[in-house]
C-alpha cells in the first residue's frame, strides 16, 4: 500500500513539475523579465532590483515561513496557498500589460506582482521541499530528480518555443500580456497535481522555538551541523552564477540592437541547453550522486561569464551560445541543489534547514541590486571576472559536504 501511495505521489509531483516548467518559460526571469523591464524603459538598476526580488527572495521571509511551518504536521494546505497567490500575481501583471498603461505604471505593477510572486514562492517552496522529502523515499530520490528534470526540460523547451512565437506574433505590450496570461493558467493546471498527493502526517515530539529564537540561534544551528554550514557557503558562492544571468541580457542590449526575435532566441537556446544537459546529468546523477553533478555545474558556471565577455564582441547569433551554456548550469542546479539539501536533512529539521539556507542566501538576495548600481561605474569586465572566481571557489565547500 505504501508503495502505491509513493507511486501516486511520484506522478503528482511530476505533473506539477512539467506544467510549472511550461508556465515558467513565459515569464523566464533570466530573459523574458529583463527584456520586459528594458522594453518598459527600465535601467540596469531596475533589472537588478527585480532580479533581487525574483531570484534572491527576501531574507527574513524564508526563515519566518520555515519557523511557522516546521512544526506543522501537514504541509500541503500551506503549499496550495502559496501556489494560488502566485497564480493571482501573474494574472495581475498580465492584466496591467493588456490595458496599455504608461511605462511607469507597468514597471510599478510588474515589480509589485513579482514581489507577491516571490514571497508566495518562498512560502510554497518551504512546504514543497519538506513535502517532497516525506513523499519520495531517499532510495527513489535520484530517479525522481532525473525524471522530473528531463520531463520538465521538454515542457520548458515547448514553452520557450511557444513564447518565441508569441513574442514575434504581437507587439509590445500585448505579447508580454499574453505570455503572463498563459503562465498564470498553466500554473493553475500544475496545482492540480498537489491535490492528488497523499501526505503523511508527522507527529513532532519536541517543541520548536519561535522565529525570534531560531533567528538568534542560526549560528548554533550551522556550527552544530558542518554539512549545513558548508551547504550555505556553497549556495552563496554559486549564487553569483545564478544572479549574473539576467545581466547577460543587459550586456547584449549594450552590444547589439535587442529586439523580440533576439530575446526569443536567447530564451529558446537556454531551454534547449537545459533539456540537452538533463540527459547528460541523468547518468552522472544515478552513478555518482548530487555532488558530482554540482561539480560540473560549478566548472561550467565559472567559465560562462568570461565567455560572455568574449562573445559580446561578435554577432548576437554567436553571443546566444552563452544562453545555451547557461542552460547546462541551470539544469544541474535544478536537478541537484534540492536533492543535496534533502540528503543532509531529515523530516524533523528539513523545513528549518530550507529556511536557514534561504535566510543566509545573502548573495542572491542583495547582489543583483548592487551589480545593477556598480555596472555603470566599473563596467562588465570587472564584475564578470569576479563572478567567475567566486563560483570556482565554491568547489572547496562542496567537497566538504558529506552525504550517505
């Protein structure tokens, strides 16, 4: 009976993953969102601000939600609340874009909508990781992660191809409005998967501290668990590679005439890179585990910013290789980061570990805004070269993480 429940949960998580992937292609935070900001008259600073909101996610929020949810015996209700808030925020942005407001109004409500999207994503994400850890056994986790990555990569590529057609078929802002409408509806379809999940009710035998006490005791938590400490540092250093991707779009704008066709090509190639890499990572994951996949992620990620600087001197077609390669690193992250955290945690502390790692994710929370400001002063060369060094340094801490 337990095997049948796990199989059902396996299917439910996959259902959510594939439709989420399709939805995400239309609001891709590394290509579509930066291009929307630039189209609406935004600057590198606004791109950095929005990247900080969407990728960095608010520091305190993740820990706050984790402290609220860690002792809840059932996580699914809270997961669904987060998802439906995300659906509503995407619909809000689509509605504003379809009414033809001024660019300032579009920027304001895009930032507001993405802020709601981000906070509700944090709320849902804490519950998701904990629910996944309870629903899929560690013996089947690698199989699930690789299957999920391959299938959602295929749907993401389909979404990217569709988004490319929409971008070229309509003018601004109708094309972006249509994409956000499609994304909102697809995310609603994805949410159906979670209604099918049969969640095991966990009885907690100890009282968990309040948010304030957890916040005060973060140093104790991470010093008592070296795996968590090394994971947090590794997460921060590799975060440089994640937050720099939207700035590949701003570099392209400064180097070429950025139009809908070029943005569509960037998005499509990034998704193609994700799906191609997913097949490559699958075998490595099954044979060697999450850590080895992440080692390749680090090595490729450290080369990409340097490659972007070099290829920006050529045509936009040649430069688009950067987005193909960035798809390789995104695929590795999507397949392995969550799995590694599940491996170093258990049912009682998993939500707490998600919260702590998110709360200490200082790089992705603050750096996009800082980069957006200092790019004007230093230029792209110093920023991109520094990012490469920090990403490579993360290998030291990845190697220190011990898994079963």
